[in-house]
């Protein structure tokens, strides 16, 4: 985890929380993810001719990852539709790092050292726990469908993170991999939206076109940085560091969606700082 990798992943975290907030801010989630997916696909289409073609060994990972990303988008739409951004985003993101740690150890042979393992465990378990405690402390009844959707989203994040960590290393080109991944995954939801909304789709998209396209560009930039980082350092610490986006997401929820920040999320920020410090110490 060199300083350059750390900075790249932190920038990706801020960018990721920003595009998720843009998507959540569009009430009709099918329209939101149609625009984000379409924007990502256009970016992939523009990049692909100017980047090397991923090696043959990477294509099974690319195709599998595209399917996992589509599942992730569907689950994320559901969690955003059913719950608060500042609650669902931390749960979805906080679930992933520990699962990635296990998957990376089993399938990639990356067994973290004691400091890195402690950092991953503290950052992810603390943030996920605080997210759930924040729900209890708010006095609101738990929204179990939303919570289950957010937890399932976290499992899908862990799955595609591991698959992409293997795929991008086999590809020989981070830019080529992200270009083809965005192109493959980005067209699925727009095609579905066109099938169900038909002629109404363009009219419905028009008021949100700029916001949604910006979200698509930010999503490509954020994940491109993460894929590059995965070629430079082990998967588990990157996955945990990336989830500093949880703090950004909580702050966005408080500032723009008028959601309660409160002591639990302040505690989450402190736990994340301690966890990052342990990971960097390793």
C-alpha cells in the first residue's frame, strides 16, 4: 500500500460516494441507473478503441464480473428505493471488506498479515456495526427488506471485487479492462428500461440527463482507480480502504438529504481512521 495507491483509492472512495448520491437523488431508480449505466457504457465505448484489448485469460473474469455488476446494480436500486441513503450505503459498503478478505485468502492466496487483518476487521466490522446501531438509535423501526437488500448488495460487491482483482491482473491492461467492463455491464439496465418504458423512456430521462451522465462518468473514474490499485497491492486492504466512502456517504446524506448524522457515524469515522492506520502500518 504505497502512498500513491492510498491516494488513488481515497479519491475513488469520494467519487464513488458522489455518484451513488447522484443516483439516490433521482427518485425513479430505474431512470437513475439507466443514466449511470448508459454513461458508463458510453465511456467504455470511447475508451475501448484507444486501449489494449485485455488478454484472453481475462475474458471469463470480465463476463462473470459484468453479470455480478448487474446483480449489484439491481440490489442497490432496491436498497436505495426502500431505505435512507445514509443508512443503506454504509451497510452495503461495510459488508464487503471482510468478505473480500476471506475470498482473497481462499481464491487468490493473499493472506493478510496481523496488522492488515486487524485494520480490515476493525474498519469493516466497526462501520457495519455502527450503521446498524445508528438505525436502532434513530428510534425508527428496522426496514428489513431494505436491510436485506443492502446486505445482499455488500455480498455482490465482495464477489465482483474478487473477480475483478483476478481479471485485471490477468488482462495486462487496467484501462482496457475497465473499458470493456463498463461497456458490457452498462448496457443491461438501459436495454431493460427501454423494453419496459418504450417511447416514454426518453421523455422521462430528459430532466435528469446531465446528472445521470455525470454519475456514469464518475462511476467509471472511481472503479478505474480501484482496478489499477488492485494491480499494485493486495485486494483486502484496498477493499477496506475504499470503504472510507462510507463516511463521505454519511456526510452527503446529512448535508443534502437531511438525514441524521449523529454520534454513531462520528464513531464510524474514528474507527475507519484507526483501521486505515493499522492497514498502512502493515
